[in-house]
C-alpha cells in the first residue's frame, strides 16, 4: 500500500519512532509525512499489533486526511 502524494505533489515517507515511557516500556508510533513541505499525518500507536497492520492504518489515515483537503480528487 502506497500513500497518496502530498498536497505539494511530493511522494510521502512512512515514519517510525519509538518513545520510552516513564515505566521503562516503549511505544512505537507510525505516521506518514512529506519530506518537502512538512505535512504530517496522524500518529498511529503500534500497541502490540504487527508493523504491516499499523503502517496500513497510518497510510489510510494520511489518505483520509488528504481526501478531506482535496474532496474532488477522492
């Protein structure tokens, strides 16, 4: 699954980041972002799910965000 191009026309990147919690555990988040204009999609927490599932959810959230911004292209 490939994310839609950004509002600026650039191909978006899938980003991943792990953050440590106060209790010593870590959370991993995925989101889609544009490397040119900095547009950022919603962050999706892995929460014990597989990487492919969470990445697909992050791409779907990015695509839905762009569909709201460009409704005639949806």
